[in-house]
């Protein structure tokens, strides 16, 4: 239903005869071609104890690790606290309303008829 929203291909082309830009692009390509993507990184920016702690949390089903909605931070929650907070928010009737059916099809039809 959203096929009419497909982006038109750009007709922009790189300006030529800009020596500084050409040199920059050439150097970037050279540096990228030097990279070896077939081998894993040989070092970590984390100390061994920190890496072990992160791996332990990541593999522990008692913990949930999620990015925050804003700010680019990460939160680590015990599963029981995570579920309790989710339930608290979803049961807040000033923010959410329990529906007797899934309105997705109706919304898609409305959007489709509006944009076509």
C-alpha cells in the first residue's frame, strides 16, 4: 500500500575539478581498501574484567539490557523489575487504553486511502 511513497532516485553527481575533494576521496578509498574485514579486531577498548562482566550480563537470562529511548544510554534491569515497569506503564490508563480488537488493518486502510 505504500509503493507510491518510494523515493525518487537522486540525480546529484559529484562535482569535478575540485582537487582537494578529489584527493580526500582518493585517500579515503585507499585507507578503506587497506582494511581487512575478514579478521576480528585484535584488541578491545575494554579491560578484560569489564569485557567478562559484559559477557556475563549478556548471557544471563535474569537480566535485560536495552538502549534507552533518548540519549544513547544503555540500561541494565533485572527481568522481574523490567516486567514490573512494563506492566506499570501499560496499565497506566491515563496513557494507554485497552482495545477490544487490533486496529492495524483499519489504520492501514485509512493511511492508504489518504495518500492515494
